C-alpha cells in the first residue's frame, strides 16, 4: 500500500469539503499549522504568528481574529476574491447562523436561521419579505441595510416596535406586508 501526502478538495456546491492525508511513517513533527500533531487543548487556537488565544472563545473571536490569522490572499485562495461567510450552529435550539466577515457583504435570506453582523461591519441583509420574515437579523446597526426584493419602495412603510435589544420591524407596501425579527445590539437606525 502506498501512502501519499495530499489534500482532497471537493466542490459541494454551496461549500468546499476538504480532507488531508499524510503517510503514517511521516511522524508527529512532520506537519505544522492547523494539521499539526495534537498536543492538547492549550494551543488549539494558536495564530499564525504563534500567539495562543485563551479559551473559552466566543464565536466572534473564532470567526474573527482566529479565522483572519489563517486567511490566505485572494490570489492564493481556491475561492478567488470572494469574502468568506461562516455558517455555524448556535445555542440549545441548534439555529444555524450566517456570520458576516467583511464590510459590504450581502447576506441572503434562506441560507440560515439567523443572518448576523455581530461585529458591526456594515452589510446588506437581502431577500424577499417572506424569506426575511423567516429569519432573524442579529447585530443590526446604522451601518447595515435591509434590501427587501419585490417591495414597492414608493409606497413602503416601516414601523419598528421593540428596544435596543431587539424587536420586530413591520414592513408593508400596501400589497404585501410582513415582520422581520431583529435581535442583539440594535444601535442607530439602518436603512431599508
């Protein structure tokens, strides 16, 4: 049996699936970085510069500082110049969260239960009123936009009821109407 070093990357449509392999004979010190030998949890979140992040970490820290430390340039990326979006499961209910990672990203309704700009980057939450009504928008701030497709902007009316911690955005254009759930730190007033 021949053992070879390699990485298999499979395009699964909405995501890439990866697997890495090395020969058993290579030994523990032959690999560095994210695939290095397991030396316990103390250095599980080590940055590329050697700094170790103290645990426990929040999702924002993992998807922010840790992920950014290992980010490759667009020229070296298999994905090109597309900003990464992270989808993860959160909380006891197992909600899926689509987390923005860069300013200007478009988070489309239908990809997850929660669309999040928890880091306040300034993104666009986009989808039909029905699709956005099935989501929760988290971390909405004055930097963010909500783009409701198919809505007549000339006759659109928006009413927010809630607090700075969350609430409901009631949207209507006289023909269609619905509610968009907002949660988290809602600061300022974004645009629709």
